[in-house]
C-alpha cells in the first residue's frame, strides 16, 4: 500500500491509493522530454500529465534548477509544484512532495569552500583561453546541489544556444574540458554531465538523477517508469534510465513521450 495517507493530499488531488495504478509512478526528465530544450511545454503535454495523474503518481526530475523548470512547465498559468506529486530539480537535490519542500543536501557543504575556490578559479582561467565564435555571460552558475559550467555563458539567446550546440558537436569543446577537469580534480570525486545544449553540470558522484530515486524509497511504489531523452552514456538520463529500480523509456522528443503515455496508460 501507499505510505502517504489520504489526509496528506491537497483538496482536489486524488490520493495514490485511489488512482488506477496506485503503486506506479511516472518520472519525467524536462528538457527534450516534457518540452523542447529550455522552452515551454505545450498545452497538450500539460493536459496529458493532468490525465495521467488520475492513473499514476507523477514526478518531474530535471537537471536544471527549480526556477527554470517552473518557467518551462507553467504553460497557461499551470501551478507547477501542485501539478506533480513529486518535483525534483537539480536531479532531486531540491525536492518537493505534494507542494511541500523536502530536506536537501548542498554542493558547497560537500565540496568545501577551499576546494571549490580552486575549481572555480581553474574553470574561469581555462574558459578565458578557449576560443569559440562568441561569448556571453555567466560562465559558472552556482546552484544548491551542483554547479553548471558554460563555455559560451548562460546568457546566450535561443539562437546563440542553437549555434553553440552545433559548434560544440563539431569541435568537442565541452567534452575536452570535462576530460581536463576529470584529471585535474580527480580527488574531488565529481561527476561531469553534459545534459543540455550549452553547458555541463558538475556534482558529487551519485548526485545524478538516481538521487531522486532515493527520495522515493519507502514511498510505496513498486513500478517506477522513467522517461528521458539523454539516456546514452554521458547523457544526464543515463544512470536513472539504466537503474534496476526503473523501467526506462528513451524518447526523442516530447511527442514521443505523449505517444508512449497513450500506449501505456492514457488510452486504456
Ligand atoms: O535539463 C538539462 C540541462 O538543461 C540546461 O542545460 P543547457 O543550458 O546546457 O541547455 C541546464 O539547466 C543544465 O543544468 C541541465 O542539466
């Protein structure tokens, strides 16, 4: 049985025990799975998630920080944190259940100020010498559970992002930088994950999306479906997709996600 009592659910939200699949949860990556990269989810996707929530528990599990995820899933004024049973930002380092914030761990506490300072200084020095067609601003974004590093900078516009992604595929800028960091900072036991178009995430080993799975232990689910587009080795969905606790669904885009949801749950 579900370990979440009916009294914990806000008005209008069906308790897990009353849903068609009471012990099943569907977890979704955001970029490329629920929406196109850094864009808003379509009204059709939001409607499908609402219908799915009648049948299974639902969760998002994004690499981005919460503000970006909320921006992407708030289509039509959708109240994001109350529209999912669980919300996992930064791979689950920032987590919500039924709209309530859960306890979280922190990157800086784990790594320590001194070591982080050396890492940040090295990154900024390295990036100052990388020659790419254009540079914008915010080359390191400091988050709760990770840092995000971008050679072009996080202020790039949508067009600049798209152009950088193509350039990076041809020149391997991020892959080469990750290799250097892996060697130079091996003692910090960090994982480097290229999850999006212009950047990579840096976090302690094990703080990938499987961290969010740990949050579900003891919650009463015996079937955990995960949907993601970066399920290949090096992608930020790889670990959770291959984890024995999940049934993984690799998608190419949000339309694929909708198709699988209809086949598995919505058309039944
Ligand atoms: O959700 C995938 C990634 O989305 C963004 O990546 P980028 O800006 O490179 O497209 C970032 O928020 C990143 O942290 C996240 O993993």
